[in-house]
C-alpha cells in the first residue's frame, strides 16, 4: 500500500482562507475545504490564498457536469481556469488540481506519481467521469488499478437527495448493486461512486469517504439547502514538491 492510501490521518487545519480536512502523505496531499456555507465562491483572492506554502500552480475548470478531463503540466501562470471540463490530472509536482462543489461529490485520486481531481454530481456519474479519470491513469500513465487510492469528499447524502426518475434511470446502466446507492427515489452519490470505483478495479480498502452530508452540516455549502446563495467548497490534490522548483 502506498502513502496515497490510509497510512496518514486526515487533520483539520486552515488552508488559505478556509478550514479544511487535509492529509499530507509522503507523495500526495489531499484537501477538502469545509464550506463556507454561503458567500464565498470562486473568488480569485480565495484561490491566490491557497498558493501560499502549498502549491506552485493552481488549476481549476469551468465545471459543466460533463466528462471532460484536462491533462496538465507544470508551466504557465500561477492560477488558471483551464476551461470547460470536470476533471484534472497531472504528474507534475506542485500543481494543485482543484474542483468546486456544493452537494456534488469531489473525488480525489492518486497513485504512483499521478493525481487527479474530479467533480461528479449525478450527471458526472451518468457520463462516468471517474471511469474516464481511472482510464487515463491506467492507459496514459500505466498505473495499476489496484494501486489507485480514492477519497470522496463532503457531498449530499442519500436521505437528503430525492431525485426524479431520470437519475436512477441514467445510473442503472452501470449495473451496480442498487442497495448501495438507491432507496426509493433517493440517490446516494457517494454510495454509487464507491460501488463504481470498485467495479473499475480499485480495492475497496483504497476508497475513503471523508466528511459529512453537505445538506445536513450547517458549515458546508449545499445547493440543495441554500439554492443560489450557496457557497462553494473546494477539493484539491497535488503531488508534493520536495524543493523549490524554478520555472
Ligand atoms: Zn443528508
């Protein structure tokens, strides 16, 4: 088992302007910001604050509930919105990959010198963006699926997520055990993604669920609970840079 899995504990600390759950391994650091519930969204200052002592570059995307994954290298400006897409992947140390959520699931993936960050609500689940990310990691970087660790961050729970019939309809095509993600007309997105990641070949013990239900936790941002006034929490993964790199 690599350090991207369970050998290090999650700790709550301040990252930039936000409280966050952080796990710093030898190779990879994963972070899930906790809220704020309202107000702060994708302000440039909020992103710039994360740069201090954390990452050399920060990349996020203009999330569209799709299946596009951007592959990123180390060059360029400090903070870049790389355009439409819902996933980011890199093998460059010091490049923070950041996704925004407010009920959807932030998924951070890591193994053997590669990290990825994915935004997956039900539409992202329906287009299998995690499958696309795993596929990229295994084909392009030749990583074994058994080596990949996944952390699923704060998201809406099944009890709080009542959906129309189109949602289970779209998700049934993956043929996963429904008891893990569907109860009446309620969908547990993290339950679905756990089952999907296992079906994709990740060992169950490599998949973690971190943080509570966004709708039920007052300090977390929840679109379902607060609508347009909901804030956004970010999730970020990066490969640690061992020394100051010059670009
Ligand atoms: Zn809930």
